[in-house]
């Protein structure tokens, strides 16, 4: 795979179903070894985009290149580079875990001892060895999800597309899955994950792609998303002090650049009219110098879910001023 | 680290799909149940076949049970073969492996065929026992068993092809309607043959194959092989990626098949039978060619352009899509019509042409009543075909009855290509030529309508062809077709 070009390039992608515009001019690129979260409400166009990237659907117009290969012109080359895990589990009746992996290993061209070795590696990685003789359609969701991840990894793909991998999993299975994805990211695989559980995506992903009504509305890292207010040059901080919070309120009323947002049980939420780290540190220093017994002072980060919902609201009101999607200008990735 | 147990049940050289389907299929309750019930019944029948007086009855039951298992139950195992994979999303995962659409479909069919073969081989000892104790014609019975298996695997190919259709009701109608009609026909045939001298189906098959010597048997095998290829390739087209060029292989094979039938007819002096067989093959080939979606993938056209002018000519006949399918079917219709006209009569040639217009009529109706973005043309084609051929033909026959009884020519039959052959057969001798010419004239409307739709559809794919041209020739002069 040519590593001089991005692992994934999507340019002006459109796809309609009848009169419905499922994907409407989506553009983005992903560099090698990056883990990118794909976020959007149901019907926003995530799965359609991912299916086109996985060569399972055809674009109406636009260009999609995976590892430098156009998905329409060279689907076979793309498929060799790609591991796909759909939101449906896709197991078979009357087939054990071992037979399931053996079938896919055969279908991917592995033969003899090489096939057994690869199955062993994948089963060890996904911790499926103790379940080798279990019927593949008689397992828990977490186990099935690990089996499907194992299947997607059989041919050691460089790009992984995971559609809602954590959907329906219990917390333990979710942590296990997150750990597996973390290891894969450390191995240098390029991973695109769609999920509704945004907090988990924030932890796992280098950047997030937000899609709404078939359009990419934001492409950036989770931190910048969560500190959405910094754009406006303001920061919310939580302060707790020992003793009566009234002392803090009194101090805040006279301090420059500070507004009281909300009084809390042991302190207050303060809006500081600066996003500069030095200014924030200066406010804390002044509090201590003025004799306030500060127990806790931290910058408030919005939850990703809130940030996403705020952003969608701003888009609906045409007031969104977020980052435009990163689009590379290479015209030929092939 | 625990070692994974080695899994060596099937060798590497077997297709992965066959391995998967056999692993699953042999474990199903249906297969085990059918196997056990079949043997139980055959043991009972073998024990009963001792007396000469009930030999015919036992023979009938034996044939019936074996036919039911090999020609109905086993092929029906393919009823949801692909539809289930489509619904559960597993077909997507298969598509991302190195398995081509053709290998996926072939694997589905081959697993059913091999399970049927297993059943057929398990029946052999009973045939031998009946030969030893009942004095039956061993060769005839074995030949009958083989032909039943062959019919079953051809039917399995039809049903696997239909299973690419998601809608259950459409699959059910298409499978069970002919099965019902065919089953009634087969039952009547067996009853009549038994009443007329107790000839076993084994003897029927033997007499059939012996009537033309090895040639007839070869023809049957050849036709069966082609039919299996036809239906499996039709199914593969429906699940293949847009960039695939299956139409090139399919249409080339069909062309060779029709030409072979014609040559065999000329060489063996059976040109009439071969002409009619070719006409039958033609109608199926037209169904396939006229239901392919117009391809808008540039690399598909580029594959033709890179072969120079022969490629550009081939593009008109072999490129995927119903527009080229129309050109291709026109070529085949011309070939078969000329052949029938040369070897039989001009009237029969005209009837072949009118039948072809009937198929073009259905394709034209599909184009008129479906949106441009309709991705799947086969279901509407089947629905229109059922409406026209089953409903209208049935009511048409009822309308014709009073006229036929009066000895009057049913002139209205020239309005629909599907009616005309019946109208022609029952027409007054003096009216036949006029009815045929009038029918031909009215039938020509449909290819004309289809041609207009084709011009528009071809225009919509122009951008893809231009892009395909640029992929090969860059921006240096010339233009795509």
C-alpha cells in the first residue's frame, strides 16, 4: 500500500435512494495509522458512506480511494486492504466458531498450515480459543462481536471499517472491544469507527467526523469539540472551596473578566472571558492570593453528546462556526 | 495459550462455499429427516416388491418417492439460499473475500447437487435389489435415477437463481406455479403411461435416450449443463459488483450454445427440433439480457475500449446492461429466425420473430412503468411476464373459444404477440397469412418502443463511457461510442 498518500480519500461523494439524498457531497481524508470516529444520528449517512468505502455500494458521483485504489474501478484491490465489520453480526447456523473462521480463512485464500496458523493467531487475539467448538449463532453479543472482529482481521487488513461495533454490548464487552481496538491502533492500522456512544469514541479516536443529513459538518479532534466555547473566547470553570461558597461569589463579583454562571453547593461555575491558559492560571493564582481556600479548580469540558447536539442546533439555526472538514487537494490518489 | 484443534474435514481444493454449505447442510434436520424417511420407505417398498402382481404399484411408489426427493425436496433447499444471506448481511461479508459472485452462487448450487448425489447413490442398492428380486431393467432404472437427479440439479439452479430475489412472495409464485403445473403434468404422464401398459419411468427414459442413441443423451446433458450455467450466471450477475464483466462470458456462451444447436441440427438432419430448441434457449437468453441494469461504471467501458475497434464493436453486444442486451438479442433473433425460415418455413420463422417481439414487449413495459433509478429489472419483468402470459393468455383463450367453435378467425389475436401463435393455429386457412402479417406489423411496435427507451438510457450512461474512454486514451482526441 502506498503510504505517501492518505489511507482514505473521499471526495464530493453523493448517493441518493430514490428522492432521498443519503450522502450529499461528503469529503474527507484519513492519514495512515489514524483512528477516526464517525458520528451522526440514525439516517445521517454514516452506513451508506461506509458501505461505499467498503465497495459494497456504488457512489452516485464523487470519488473514493482506499489505500490509493478507487473503490469503483478496483474493488478487488480495495477489498484486500480492507477489514469490514457491519452492524449486523452475520453468523451462520450449524457452524462452530472454528468452522466459521476456517470458512472465511479459506475464502480469503489461506491454505493448509498457513490457514491454521492464522486462525490460531486471530483466536488468541480475540480470546476465542476456549469457544472454538461453540455454535457461532449461540454466543453472547460480546463473544459474537469478537468473532466478527476476528473474521475482519483474518487477512491482516491495513484499513478497518467498524460500523457500530459497540452497539448492544454490555459494559464489560465494551471495555474488551475498546482494548482490542486500542491494540490494533498501536499496530498502525487505519480505523474508521461509527458509534452512538460518543464518550467512548472520544477516548479511542484521534479525530471525529460528524455527519448530518448526508454532509460532513465537523472534522477535528474530540478535545476541540468538547471545548466548543473556546471559539468564542470564553471558558467555563468549576471552582470548589472549603467553607461557605458566599466568599467565592463575593470575590467573583469584584474580579475582572469573570462572570458567575451558576452557584453550586460548594462553590460556583464561573465564566472567564478568555480561553488563554495563562489567564486561567492567573485567575487561580489571584483566588489563592486573595485567601480563598480553593479545593478544586477545573476547566469544564462539555460532554461530546452535548457538543454534538449544540452543533446540530447551530447548524439548524445557520450559526455554526465550527471547523470545516479537512479535505486534501490531491486529484489523483491512484 | 491453548492450541486450536486442527480442522481437516474437507480438503483445500474444494471450493470454500461448497465446504461451508456442506458443513451446514449435512447438519440440518431436513437432510437427516429426508435421508431416514426415504430409506425407511424404500426398505418397505423393496420388501413389498416380491410378488409380481403388485410390482407395478410398488414401481410407481418407488418412482414417486424418488422423484419427490430428488426433483422437489432437494432443489427446494435452495429456495432461500441467497435471500437469507442478503437479509442477514452475510453476503456483504462474502463479497469482501476473494470469492467471486460466480463462485458464491456455484457453491450454493454445488452443495445441493452433491447432497442430492449422496441421496441418489444411497438409493442404488434398492434399485439393484429390485433388479435381483423383481427382474427390472437395471440399466433403465439407473438411467431413470440419473435423469431424475439431473432434473433435480437443473431445478436447483433455477431455484438458487430465484433466491437472489429478496421478496418471498415473488419467489414463491415463480417456484410453486410451474411446480404445480409441472407436477400435474408429470402425474398425468405417469398415470397415462401406466394405464397404457405399465411402462415404468425407467423405460420411458431409456426409450427416450435410446431413440436417438448416444446423441440424444448428449443433447440432454448439454442442455442441462447450459441451463445450469444460464441460471447460475443469472444469479451471479445479480450479486456481482457493478464493475464486473459477467455479461461478456454469459452472452458468449449463449451465442455458442445457439450456434451449436443450429450446427447439430444441420449435421444430424434434425434442424426442425434444433430450431425450436434454439428458440426456447433464445427466450431465456432474452430474459437475462433485457433485465440487466445499464452500467455506469467507467472501467467496464474502458475494458472494451482498450481492445481497439473489435472492443468497440463488442461493446455494443457484450457490455453489461439491457441496452446492449437489446442489440445482442436482436442479433440472436435474426440468427434463429433465418435458421428456422431456411430449415422449416417462412411462416414458422415469422412466428419465432413475433415471439421475440412478445419478450421485447415485456421489456418495453418494464421500461415504461419503472423509474430510471430502478436497480432491479428482473422482478418487474417476471411480474409482467406472469400477467401477460398467464392471465391474459388464459382469458384470451377463453375469448377465442366461441370464435374457434364457429370456425371464425380470431383477428384480435394479432394485437398481442403472445396471442398470435394460438390465433394462427386456429385461423381459417385463407386468413393465416394475413393474420400473421398483421400480427407481425403490430408486434413491431414493441421493439420500436424499447429502442426509444434504449436511446435515452444509453444517453444517461454517456458520461461513464466518456470517462472509460479517457481512462484508456487520456484526453487525446476521439470519443466514446
